[in-house]
């Protein structure tokens, strides 16, 4: 397993801003069940045209791929231990990334997996596009399921990324869920894959 680089990402400051470079902010006005006018605030990677198609025409979009990679025996899966600027700490998550223009979901999954983990990925099943956090953003992703091969490497990470790919089994999954910071979607998939959520055990 490859080790972290000596140079770590470090938070310098946090400050409010009224304008964002990569995100758009919107105010949605709607009518409540009693006829009262209410407003909802939303952030989006895309512009007004997509949002209107999404809301009024119910068109489906995708922003990227979340990659659920296992070994052929389905006894192991790949996670990233990644420094997330928004949390100010390392967080365990499933590899993911945005889709490039004219790129299929499968192509995006293969490329992003290689960039983030250094390993190869063979897509087997692509789930439908689903919302990530529908309360505050309209970002949608497809979870792509498949098999990994090779050894983890940080060779393809950019200067802005501080991450390490790890291959875990059920025992390690229980330790991480108990002791480390794991994102909600990743935690759910880990619990389901390894059958370690006590509530669902019969």
C-alpha cells in the first residue's frame, strides 16, 4: 500500500463569500399546500437552463461517477482516505469524480479510478443517476460497480489532492465505521456489501 506524501494539504483560512467561481446559487420560489409563497436556496454546478429542465420538465442529468470497486471474489473493496478541505480532515470515501464533456459514465469511472487510486477498473453495472444531497444541491451521480486490479498508487494525484487508496475487507470495514470519519453514502454501501449492519441482520 502506497504511503501519503510528505507534503500535506493545510487549511489557511475560512471566510464568507457572496460569489462563487465553480458553483451557482439559486432561489426557488414555490407555493405551499395552503397557498403561501415560500423560498428555497440551492447551489448547483450547472446554470439556470439545466435547473429549469430538471424542475419543470423532470429531465434527468448526471454530474459524475461514484466507483464501487471490488475484487473478483467480492470479499474486498476499494476506499480512499482523502483530505477533504470542506471537513478539514481525512475522510474515508468511495472514489468518485466528475464526468468530462463527451465522456460516458463508464469512461469517467475508469479514468477517475485510475487518477485517484492508480489502479485499473472494469465496469460491470451502472446504476441510474441519483441525487447526492437533494436538500442543498442538485448534483446527481451514477454509482458504477465493477472490479479493480493492480496495486494502489498516488502517481496520478494532482497537487490539490491528498489521498491514499486502500483495499479493505469486512474486518477493516467494521473498524473504520466504528473509529474513523466515513461519508454517509460510503458507510451505507460498506454495511450492505459486507453485511455488517446489525439492524438488517435476521
